[in-house]
C-alpha cells in the first residue's frame, strides 16, 4: 500500500459575513483619500493606497470596529497555528482602491507573522482576484522537458497558484511569508479593500528580556 501524505500545509483563512458597517467605512476611506490624494506606491501598480494606520490611532477613529474584527479572527487563526500565551498586535493597516487596469504585483509582508485583507467594496465581476503562490523555489516539480500540456496541472500537489475571488464583507488571512498578488481589474467599478499586518509577542517576552520591561504598556489592548 502506498500512502500520500500532504505535509507542511499552508493555511488560508476565510471569514464570510464579517458584519461591519461598510457604508461608514467607505465614507472614512473617502475622507482619507481626499486628505491624501497621492497616497503611496508599494505593491500597487496603479490605483490608490493610503499610508499606514497604526494601532493606537485605530482605537479612536472609524476603523475601531474593523480593528476588533481583525483581532478576533487573528486570535482564532493564531490559536490554530499553535501560538500559546501570546498577544497579537496590528502592526499596520492601509486602504487600497483599484480601478480598471490596476493590479498589485507579487510580494509578501516581511516583519509580521500574519497578513490579511478585508473586502469593503468589490464590483460584481472581474475586479481582480487575490492570487497566492507556492514558494518560487518549489515550483520546479513540473519543469521537465516535454511537460507542457502533457501534465495534470490540477493536482494540489503541483498547483503553483491558488486564487480567491473577493466578496464584500469577507476577510482573509494568511502567513505573511506567503507570496501573493492581485490580478489586473477588468471592471469599471472601484475595488476597495483594507489590508493589514499582524505580529505576535510572547506573554513571557518581558521575563526573558527584562530590559524591555518599559514597552509592556504597548502590548496592552
Ligand atoms: Fe499584500
């Protein structure tokens, strides 16, 4: 008997119907965008991206309900991931608006453990899927002479890309090391999402590094 074992699985967590007041959030995106129309350019190929919001600010602005939902889901995911006796912190959070022809290039998020996105307003069709990539160094399995079409590419043992089509009020999270991109939008509608990074701190950190005691306050929610 030959048994196939799928080792080292990669989690992609998806939460449907998060239940946020999207109208309120969309109005806030408008406010931020009007104040900073140039935004910044990081992975976005076109479109508008806000600068970062840090945790302390989000507690006191219209993002605070989203902040709570992110942490709620992030604690679920981190528990599943195996963290114990830890505190999570949203390192940064930013808004994205992609229009027709805009995309986000392949990248990952160094410096955090989990990353995610909340879909605030997504056109009905074709506004750009989230693509998640197998590590580029491991994509070589089917790269042998003559493979081409003579290869079953539908096995989860060899697939290189997994796509998720965004849905309003959905939130997804994944490990920050996972390479991802957003496909070019073919829609005339605006695709508005909010992305974020999360870091985990051991609750024993200050016992292990007593010199860092003064930063304990930062970790309390
Ligand atoms: Fe990203």
